[in-house]
C-alpha cells in the first residue's frame, strides 16, 4: 500500500510534473518506447538550458539520443541543426533515421559527392563539408542554432582529425555544440578546452554499459570465462577481477616443454607426444567451427573481427565450403527478395564482375563479409540484413566499429594483433573496447559476449589488461595546412589567425603539459641554490674550478672514445682481410684461443660451402675452434686487430654439422698451429698524454686558488650534483620552448612559404591565394601550382581525371616496386610535370623547415590510380577496368568519388578566361559518375 502524500507534498509533486511537461524534453521523451537513461536526461536538460554538452559514453549506450534532442530543439525553435559524422556510411544511416522521424522535406544530406535537400532545417553531413562551408562563408549557415558532432573522438585521427578542431574553433558563438564521444580517459580535459573556446559546456560521462558484457576465450571445444568472477560484467567496477585460473593453467601447460633426456630422439618423441596431448585439449578452432559453436550456445548474431579484407572474404568461403546454413527456407526467400530489390539498378553485366552470385549465396545462408573493399551498396545490404536478423554471422574489418549501427549479441576477435600500416602491433585497450562495444543489443539481449580465440603463446593476463584498462586519452592531431592558412588570413588577418590557432586543443594540451614541466624547473632552481651554497669555498670561485674539472673530464672521455673507435676500426679492417683457411688467435670472449676461419662473414657469396652474410656491426667470421666447435664470432670478440698465424687447407668434404668432420679438422688445426704463441698486442701510448688542451686544463686546475682547499672533494661532490641538476634543468627548459607556441610557429613557417610564392602579401590574399582557398585536400598547394602553371590545359576529360587521381590516391602498399601503368601522350607528360612541381615544393618545404613527418606539407603524388581513372572516364567496361587495376570494387568506387570531389573543387577554382580546365573538370565528373560509381547508394 503506497504511503499517502500530505497536501503540501502532493502540491509540490504536481508542480514538478507540470514544470517537466512544460519543457521540450517531455514531448521528446514520448517519442521513444523506453525511458531515457540518467546521463541522457542530464545532457538534454543542459542543452535545453542553453549550454553546450560533451557526452562521453560507451559504444551502444545511446548517446546519439542527445544529438537527436538537439534536432528536436532546433525544429521547435525554428532554427537549423547540422548533424556531422566522420564517414559517409554514418551520414547515410543517420539521414535515413531522421527522414523516418521528421520526413524527407525537413531533412537533407551533404556528403561531398551528394546533395539532397541541402537547405532543409536539418542537414546531415560529413565534418569536412561543414568545415568547407565555414571557410566559404556559406549562406546555409544562416539561422544555424545547433551542430552535433558525432564520434568527436575522431579528432585523434592523424589524417583527418584536424577538421574537427577547425569546425569547433570557427563555428559562430551563437551555435550550440553537441559533442558525442566514445569513453575517453581525459573527457574532463577536452571539456575544459570546449569551455574555453565555445563557452559554457557541460561534461557528462557515463561509464556503465546498457547491456552487461561478458568476456570469454574460446580454446578447443570449450568457451572459458576470462575472469573468475565477472561481478561487474566488463563494466567499470572498482573491484579487482582475477583472471580465470583455468586459462592461466592452459597457457602454462602450452608454453611448457619437456626437459631433455639421455636420448635426444626420445626427447623429441616425448615433445611431440606431449604436444599431441595438449592439442587434443587446446587448439584455435576454424572459422566455421567458431560459428557453429556460437550457434549451439545461442550467441548469434555475431561479428567476427578479422584485420584483413582477404581474411573476411576467405572466412565466408570457408563457411560456405563447410556447408554452414544459418537461415531456414523462409529466411532465404526474404533475403533474396531484399537483395534483388536493393540491387535492381545494377546492370546485369556488372553483377558477375562484382561477385554478386557468390555474395548472394552467403547472404541466403546468413553469412557475409563487411569491409571497405566492398561496393557501398553491398555493404549497406549486409548492414540492413544483419539488423533484421537475416544475416547472423558477419566477418568484418575494424572499420565496422566506427559507429555504424550494427549491434550483435557477440563479438569475436580472431587475434589481438593487427597491421597498423607500418608493422604488426598489439591492439590498444581503446581499440579493444571499441570493437567489443558492439556486443549486446539494447532492448534485445540481456547480456553481450566478447569472445577472443585462443592463439599459441597467448597471455591471459595481457588480455585481461586489455579488457580492464580504461586509460586511452583523446590526443589532438591538429596541424595547420596551406589551405587553412590562406582561409584564416583572408578572414582574420595574420595576427588574429595566429591567436585563433593558439586556441586549438593541440596547443591547449601542449600548454597543460608545460605547466607540470615549469613546476619541475622551479623546484630544480630551488635545488640549484642549495647546491651552490654547499660548494661555496672561502679560497675562491669553486663553480669556476668545478667547470675546469668538468672540461678536463669531458676531454679525457672524448679522447678515450676516439681511441676506442680507432681500435674498433683497426680490428674490423683486420677481420675484413681474413680468408677461409686463415689460422687466427681469438683474443677474448667465450671462444678465445686458436681458431680456423671457415667463412670471413663478408657479403662475398659462398666460401667453402658456407654462405657469407652481411652484418651491420662489421664482419662476423665463422670459425672452427681447437675445441671442435663451429661458431660465428662478433666484433666484440676482437677488441684488437687480428693477424693470421698460419694457413690451412679446408677439405672440400668438410661438413660443419658432422662431429667426425669437426674432430678431424680441429685435430689438424692443433697439429699445424698449436705450438705457435700469439703475438702480444702492445698497448699504444694514450692520446691524452700528448693532448695540448688536457695539458692546459691541468695547469689551470693546479693554479686555481680552490685547488689547495682542505675541503676540496666535499665541495666537488656538491658541484657535481649542481652540474647534473643544471643539465637536467636545461633539458626541461628546451622541452618547454619546444612545446610553447608550436602550432603558431608551424603557421608562421607556412605563411612565410606562401608569401615567398606570392599566395600572401602581409594580410592580403592574392589571386593565387584565393584559388588555393577553394582547394581542400592533402595536396592542396600542388593542385594550385598545377592550375597556376597551366599543367592541365589542353587535356581532355579522361586525361584530366587521370592527373587529378594522383592528388588523392594512396597505394595500400606504400613501397610497391612495380611502376604503375600510365596513359600515354599529354596525360603522361602532365603527370611527369606534376611530379617535377612536387619536387620543387618539397625543396621549398625543406628550406622553410616544414616537416612532412609532423603531418604538415605535401606528400609525393601517387600515380597508381591514373590508368584506372583514365579507363573509366573513357567509358571502358567495369570488368576490364577492375581486372587491369587489380582492385576491389569498393576501393575503386571510393577513389573515383574522391577524384570527383577534387575535380569539383578544381572546376570551381580554375580560371574562367582562356582556360579549358573548368569545363573539362565538369565533363570529367560526368564521365566518372556512371555505373557502379553512380549507383553506389545515397552517399
């Protein structure tokens, strides 16, 4: 029985209800068939109160509801809302969601190569589109009240992250910013920066998952829990979770090896037997086996992350060959119906080229791949079927983790290592959380499951660390660019632009780190005062005396190093002179004594059947010792030069693997040279004995008043501490200098280069600069110089498309040695001229200290897509183009769309008079925008 309220309490409750119903949040909450979480309500209330918000919450927690409330507020207030996303797929998905709720007439889409109802009150767009609108002063910004930045943690991305900061800095003050981020450990720091540049910003952090996550390891036939007691189910509980002892035992058992017995053959057999027994319990299950196991446990639908496109495709084929079927007849029919409807616009002749029938067979069985190499239409069909429950097993690359709405009951990770573009590296705790965050469908699943496949050498403790670590901070990747510089100077002038750049999150973080270093410098300076007092001498200036001692010690150390280096060079030179058959005396080391040179260890090919090796640390001779051991020695074994004592013939039948052969030759070695005593190496006179600088310093020391002090060594100890601390303090001061005004210094260098090239004159942007301001992209300055020099004049549309492709394309194999096929004639000449212009720019950047390694400057144009772009713009068939390009359809479409995007910029930036470039750029866009490129979905 409920407790009755007093009249006063009932009145107060009624007042509260009335106040809540009067807010915009009340009707918004009614749009959902579930109640909002506390963090969503808190963020929406802050928005309604006129504050900006930063919402940091786990994947799948529903933070986009806060963004949708911003849309609701904008429509209610008669203002505009721009909803930005990092990738086109997300833009397309959010556009479809908002159209479903508010109608197609009130929602638009802008994604670089697509424009749908762009003047609608709500427009979904990629972040780059909004950045370009801000620099262009677009009329569409009028009446803008709210901007939602979904996946704002993307500003850490080293290639595109700067765009997010540009937008945040340049948005008008009247715009309320809604920032939605994955959980990051420095949300408060990011919020402080937003507060500084955007005004009152509320930081709302939610660390609890809406669906609990269980962590598992699948080894052999068994699924093990990762933790002994999952009390907080992968959440952020403070209680320490112990790794499952069964897994620890498993790892220990797999890594253990039997000890060697008397008989080596028996030892190897025992090893193999033990391994057979282990493998009967532990193995990495195959991909079809994993899916069958998950199906039996009721853990489908599942996304298996494989960090390779080829691996994803191979996984689907393996499941098909294994006869896996996850759909019944009704499901198969429904899949075929949806697929045929979604792909109706694709010409029949292209379907075979795109692998349509194999793809459809997998879909009908409930199995699919998802990666960037797929046609966008195919990817979207997979996403739709997965959400509908008609595809139950998806093999995906990590790009799927970027916010696309594809939650699953389970997520499987095949390996904890991935290729990062340079090397195979362990995935980070942040990546692990982002990937496993897909597990657990809100409102459908009671719990989600993250399953890691057992791999040989796996450390359960390391995995537990990945699953439990929450330290992945947001780091700015902001760097000024040429386009940014001319746009800023055009709008604000150089001085104000510099000040604006100092407000970037990159500089904010650098300045914060400087605060801690500055405090350390202050503490060091206090310590220096104390040390200075301790070394005070009544006879004279001990600081000066200590400096003389330091200079003497440094000079002696320098000469000793030079002497050691000379001895190493002499020793290496003597080793280079050795030949097979030389008898030497190894002076030091484990194998000191008499030895026969079998191979001098130089890159000279073969000697007596032994392959020579090139070693970075000098020659490494292979020798036979008098004790019958064949060993490859290193330069460390020869601190002094070595000379042959004798020569011996090495029998052609000599086999270093044969004990008998080694015994016979070693015996011959002892007989031949055992009686010869090695020549003793005479120690050379020290260079310090004849060094004038050392003599001068020693004389100065003896003449100094402090030299005769009874407490000289005590003072010297204080002086050493003083010098050490002074050295540390100077290093800290250099770090401060390096971090302060770093962004502004880079901007100054860019402005200096642009002034040299007549793009800027003080605060004035020249005609060349205005052209550069309309060119966005990594090679903005190269594109501008090509227009300036008329490199593309006289090219037909297909030739122009080939040249422009070099500005956007980047080969996935950066060091591909095969020269790309190029169109002949004018296009080839123009591409050659583009590379020459880049060489000139590269030299200028070096002169102005603009460093590509720091993410600033122009990379070399990549000609690898030129032939494919030329062929496609020349109306060649898809089959021929893809076959010659050796490229997946999805990659081909993506690069074509990027070429189209830059061609559009060139058409807008090219001269209007006495030039064919603008007209041919538009024709090239039309030539490329056909077939698969044209029908690859909305975005």
